[in-house]
C-alpha cells in the first residue's frame, strides 16, 4: 500500500466533508492556478493564431519560395526565364511541395479622372491557385485565365478601390513607364481585402499575357516560379531542397537561377512576428510565479493545520520524506483541480472567440479584423504538464518545513 497516498486521500476527503480553516486558502490557490493557466492558453493560442494568419496572408501574395533569374536587378521587372524548365517535374516530386505556378510582375500607374496610384501589376497563368483570394473577396469574383487568349479582367484590393473610387465592373487605364510608354485598359471583376495594407495598396492581379505583351516577351517567358509548401515550419529545409534540385550551373542561354523564400524577402515582418514570442514568454513566467506562490501559501497552511498530525506520525516512526509526500499529493490534487478549471475557462473563451469573432481589432494596426485563435492540442498539453511540473518543483522547498517539526512540540500543538 502507498501509505502517503492513502493518508492524503483521507485528508482530502475529510476536508471536503468537514470544515477547515485552510479551505478558503485552498480555494484561492485553485483559482490562482486556474486563472494562470487560462491566461497562458489564451496568450499562446492568440499569438500562434496571429502569426499563422499574418504568415498565410504574406504567403498568399508571394508564395513560400520563389525561383527567379539570378541577376543584379533589384526592381520588380526582372530578366525573364522560360516556363519550361527541366527541374520543375523534379521539384514537384519533392515530399512537402504543394503547388508550383508561374508569375510575372510589372510596375504601373492607375489613372482615373481625379486620382492616380502607383501599383504592381502581377500577371498570373492558368495554373494560379485562387484559394487564398477567393476566401478574401469582398465583392465580385476572381477571373479565369486560359492558355488560348488574354482576358482584360483584373482584381484589385478594397484599399485601392477606395482610394481611386472604383467598384466592380468599372474600367480603368494603367500606364507603364517604358520606351515607348504604353497603356492598357482593364475591367475590375472583383475586389479583395486581406487587411495587410502593405500589400493591399500595391498589388493588382491580371492575365500574365498582358505583361508578356508589354515587355515584348515570348509566350513561354515569365518572371519566375512560385512554390508553395505544406508545412511553413520546414521553410528553410524546403528552400535548400529546391536549390539542390536546381543546382548552380549556367544554362546554354547563360541563365542562372536564384532561389529565395518569403522570410528572406520580408525579414522585417517575420522579425516583428518573432518578437511577439517574448511577450508570451513573459506572460507565461509571470502566471507560473503567481500560481506557484499561491500554491506555496496553500501548502504552508496545510502543514500548519496538520502540525499535530505530523508530530504523531513522526512519533510512530515515519520519515520526513514520507510525510512530505503526503502533502505533495494533496498539493497535486489542488493543482489538478486548478488545471481542470483553467482548461475549461481558457479553452472555452478561445473557442468562443474562434466561432464568433467577438473581440475585434483595428486592421490598420494589426492587419486582421478579429482576435485570431489557434487551438493546438500539443500546446495545451505542454502548458498543462509544464505548469504541473513547475509548481511541484516550487513546492519542494517549502515542504522542507516538515523536517523542522519536532514530534514532542507538535503533539502538544493546538
């Protein structure tokens, strides 16, 4: 028989059925642990949700990995490459690769009757994955690109539409500074809004055939390839895998390829997102300290309340370690109750926000309209296990008080 566990069970049962001056302290300790865990669950789920949504939006505009012509040109109009490269089938065979599509970009100026706006015209082909933009359309719809002819339809952002007072179905002229200067007339088929203002105010999407025609390219030339992967956490690994497949050799037409990823292209955004981790770490540490100190005070009250019992057990020959385990078992029971209620409150609030979007944000500051939530089972389990272990370790020192209790004095204690 596990004697410490048996005694702890009897003490817990007696405390539930009777009255005890330590009961309010224990309730406070449980509440402290519950609130601490609830705050930690909310902090982690909101941070991971925020990072995931911002990351997905950036990837939606520029893919995970890009393959471009390796040149010194830092502008949006790079030297074209052929879209029939022998390495494309090999890249598609790499485990973890989700999709590959061609693209082309060209800077231009939209001019209306009373306003002008500089934008980036991004040309897409028939292989373009519309899932991201379909989920962010606020008016109209996406357009269809075919290999047999060009469409004049485009989609623009709500930001650009508001600035230029345009709506779905309107037409506008776009001018391109080149020799000789050229212009194109486009019709708006849809308006999207991602709340990522840095991108919304820049990108207009069109048929890639227009950019080929404007630049004098052949029908098989593009700016590059966009590669999407299944797991963003493997971004660096997948970037190296793509580089290994392509290699670093010059082709017969002197073309050499450059492989870059979204983190390299937008380091300031990802550095800012990673900086948010520090805030969550600080919150977790503070909540653990609060919960731990609440539990320490509760344990000390338990020991003080049962000083007489400790003296009797010691007089009967029990060792200090045995008696310490009695109180640690009781503490573990209280911690478990606190964790249970913490999970109920934390997961409940997170799920409510996930389904209703009750708490909103200013998209101009946070790039999203509602507080994002990512309920990850692994994170919740780690928080529960980590909280239990951290508090138990914190209780080892105050439990040493038992070794200082003398049986003779303790038995007389009232």
